[in-house]
C-alpha cells in the first residue's frame, strides 16, 4: 500500500517508539496543524493505556484542535480501538495499522 510521505512518517514514528520502549504497540497521530505525537503502550499495575489512546491524549493536552491521521504499529493480532481517534478527530480519520516491520496491514476509518 502506498502511503503519502506524511503518513509514512507516522508509521516510522510509531515503529521507533515501539522499538525504543520494547512494548507491543507504538502509535503516532498528526494534528490539524501537522504536529505529530508518538506514544507506546503503558502497562503498569496502576495505569493501562494503549499506544493510540496515549498519542491522542498527548495531542489533546498539547492544545490540538483535531486529528488528520493516526498510525499504530503492533505485534500479532491485537485489536485496535479507534474510539478515541473518532471522538477527538471526528469520523473518517484514517488509522493506519502496520506490523513491526512497518508493512501496512490495513487502514481503518475512525
């Protein structure tokens, strides 16, 4: 699947964050101003966050007004929840899902 340069950047950021932290998922989102936010899964006893939820939260807390696109890099058959992307970015925001090598599996609509 051919991605735009900006969408490919999201996959690269998600891959790098996932690898750096040694977790099962990495995610990145791009806001309406073109700024990007990358995050990884948080799995603590007191706090559990998916990488995508955390990336959206980072955009919200930085004052973003919405989202253009998102990407998730994941291992295996882990379900991807897009409800936070849809709530903040609106319906139809593309969520690119790729494997650990960065190969795109699918593009979901939030």
